[in-house]
C-alpha cells in the first residue's frame, strides 16, 4: 500500500460504514455499492450543495447523507473483507477542491491495485482528455453533474466556470465514446419546466448516456435551504416518462423483452437527409451530428428525439395528463405494473438509500428497493386517472 495515502482521511457514507462494520447505525436499508467521499469544501458554489464554497452546512454532509471520515488504510482493509459479498462495487463522490483530480487518480490506482471489484466515480471533468484519463485508469463508469435542465436554471444554481451547453456537449461526446458508461446527474425541482427535463432526457438517452435523477433536497446551510421541494406527484410523473424513454431508446427492458414502440412516434425537426438532429431545450438549441454519434448503433431511428405528443402540458409546460392511447400501450402498462420507475436511477448497482429522502417516509422520492405493492398500485391508479 502507498504509505503516503494510507493515512489520508476519506468520507464513508453512514450506511456503507455500517456495512463495513466500522460504524453502527440502525437502518433497514441495504446497498451492494460502497459510497466514498473524497475531499470537502468545493471550489464551486452550487446553491443547492452542502459542499459548496459558500455553504454553511457541515462538511460531513452531502445532500441528506452524513459521511464520517476514516483512514484509507482502514477502509481498504474492510473493503477487502466484504468485496464480492456484501460490497460488489465502489462509487466515489469527488469534491472539486484544489488538486482533486490528481489526488483521485492516485487513490483510484491504489484501490484498483488492492481490490477486485469495479469502481465508478462522480467527479468534475472539463475535457475529453480528463475523461479519457479516468477510463484509462480503469474507471468503470463516470457520473457528470449537469444538475440543471436548461441554460437559465444552470446560470442560477451552478455558479462555476462551465456553461450548460459545454457541459451537455461534453456529456454527449463522452457517452458517444464510452457508450453506457457515462451518467448525467440531473436534479428535478430547481425551477425548470417538465418539458425542459423531458427534452434533456431524450437527448441524453439518444446518445447512450445514462441518467441519474435526483429530487431537489433543501439542505440547511445552503443558499437554497428554504426553497420548496418538488412535489412527489410531479416527481412521479417525471420518473414515469423517464422510464418510458429509457425503454423506448434501448428498445428492450432489463429482462430483454422487446417493447412495442411505434417508430412513427419518433420525429425529426429537419429533413433526414440533412443528418442533423435538432431539439430545443427552452433557452437554446443544441445540435448534434448523427454521423458523429456512437459507433455502437447505426440505426438512425435510435437517435431521433421525442416530441411528447402523448403528453398534455399546461401553459407553464408542466405535465397535466397522458393520452389514453399511450396509457393503454402494453409497454406503458408494464411500467406502471412493475413500479421500477420509482426506484433510484443511475449507474449499475446504484441505489443511494435516503440520499433525497427521509428514512421515516414510506413512499420515497427514490426507492432504494422495490416499492410495496400498495404504493405501486396507488401511483398506477393516480397516473391512469389524470
């Protein structure tokens, strides 16, 4: 083990610390993914984040989760005991402190040398060179936090040197180069419209990016500590459409069952011969060249975006209802019957227990395990009755 790193402190989510048996907590939740936090007090000042430069919240918090710190040596020893049993994967949350990127590469190399399980990370990247370097160090998946779903919201809440457009284009390029290994982190409830979110989902999924959807969580000590939470009703409708889009672009569900999706539901704004895909994200047009997308798919249909004609929006671009013909599609009904759309979305094995939720609530924004049957039935009835 690298002696210069073994005494460095690293944050461990409270639940992971319990699984590793270095901290005792009372929780019925479980996760096969170990969540680790590198660094504190970010150079950026995102208004919703407890690790932001100007946040007054404890630096042991990230969203609702507490991250007690332990020496890397201790954490590695415990991971060796639990790997391939209770822990099957590791995910690092990397705070953008000075020198964070170089530090993480060293720690990633150390963990890869000592452990046999895959490692992913959510880390700030500014170029394809950064991304290539991370995957060159055997990172299995990369989370990139665009957070906002439009340019205007991005400018209000992100407060960093990147722009919405450059971040989105970087995610798309990364996902094209590393299909299904790049995940965009998106927060619902920052002041965006539902159409903003759905347009962004469509673009990302059409370009082989995964989506990790979060419900905005006001955290004490942040600039948005008094900003209202997104309603769970609105969040459910968004989750439902996201699940439909995921199956629509992938064409198959996790069990490999083909869904009945009509290709006529997919639309181009411009002539197919132009080979340009253009879709509006409220504040700006993002154009993508179909010829430059992932080599893993050559079917133009998989790249076309959705016009959401099966959804009725109000004057503020919020979801009001769904067409009856859409709701009666076999693939759509199976989504409502299964209830998986209410579960945590993101990378493989990621379930982020209580990241956005109160442990005492029965119906969670992001369920870390399959919801109870009565919850599934409640939301099926609710959505079908809109």
